[in-house]
């Protein structure tokens, strides 16, 4: 999968309109100067040879050098990974923290006002685009109420409280859509599980309704929810591109936007490759969680 992703990444970056050599030079650069710079950068070589060299270097941990800022791509990515990791983790916490309780409440009282309200909110969360929600959150909490900053980033290890305040709106914007998906999936799965015989047995033994939901129903019905969470990790990583741009967060997503604008091939290839590895690792983690949640699932 990584080999295929690397090939697609390398090919798609080369399909972007515009010439990196021409963008690095002034508008008055002559064709001979552009050709000389292309030769220096190795862009005049066949694409297959360029890919082989890049893939061989990537296997050794060398993702190349940025065409724009003349620094190693690995160092540039390392500087930008912390904000993206913080945003993605907080966005996932928002999604799980809102989605799972909403699904539990809806499933425990089907066809009630709580069920209808939770379902309606879940649909709204899925339907509202994160970039539009981000703009509305800035308008409400930053412009009108003035209680939260509209963007920016601070190191959480240096300014933990202020860094968390600056991440509240981006995390809400990023995690709202996933929260809606988790709520709907949790409701659907728990409704099926609550009809099982062992649930009726637990209730007949006097187990409280909270105990039935948390100790019996949730664990057995959570595997499809875990699947949704794992599959949507890529959506969170991709949504970080837009969210970081809106909230002025200097993360990997914003770095990708800058790399596209300047045709910085090595940086863009490195960003996509690192994001792809993160998504694949999340899928692997979901597979391991299956066995933890359900002892009947075993991998030979």
C-alpha cells in the first residue's frame, strides 16, 4: 500500500500546473536560465528515474530538500508535526466525547425527544462543512463574544493553558462531522445489541440501566464504532489542511497548502507520505483493538 501511495503521490505532484524552476526565478528569467535550474534540480530527468531516486532516499529517511526554503524536508516536517498532532488528537477527543454519549442516550430511549434531538444534531454535524463551521465559530466566539482567540498557535509545553484555549475552536470545527457519524453508528449498533438475550438476562438480575449500557452493551456494540473512528482518521488528517489554514495554525496541513502554491515537490511528497503512513497505522491500531474488545477475535 505504501509503495502504491508513494507512486501516486510522486505522479500527482508532477501533474500540478506550473514549473517549480520558473516560480523560483524572477518573472524576467530567460528560457536558458530556467532550463539550467531544472537541470540543477534534476527535473529534466525521466520521471521514472526521479521516482526511483526519491523512493530509495525515502527508505533511508531522507525525503529530500525543500526547493523553496532549502532545508531538509524531514526537518521541516518535524517542525510542523506538533501542531497537527495536537489538533488531530483534540479533534478526535471532541468527536468521541460528543458522539458516543449522544449515541448512548439516543439508543437508551428510542423514538423519544432525546433520540430525535440527538439524531437531528448528528445529521447537522455531518452536513455542515468544517470550513464553514470554523468561520461561524470565529464569528460567534471571537468577534461577537470575544471569549476565545480566533487562531494562532502556542507550544503546549511552554504555554499549556493558552495553547488549549487557542485549540478549542479548531478542534470543534474538525471533530463535529466525525461526532455526528459516531453518534449515528453508536445508536444503530446499540439498538441491535440491546435486543440480545444477555441484555435481558442482565436486567433481570437487577443490573442498573447504566451498568447494562456501559458494561454489556457498549463493549459488545463498540466494534463497528471503532471501525468508523479508524476509517475517519484520514478525514481528520485531510480536514486539518483546511482547518489549519482557517485558524492560522502552522501545521503539516498548512505546509501542504504552501507547498502546492509554490510547487515545492519534495515538501508536498513528504507531507502526503507522512499523512498516508499515519492513516495506515491508525487502521492497524483498529485491528488490534478488535481483539482487545472481543476475545473471540484472534489473529493467527
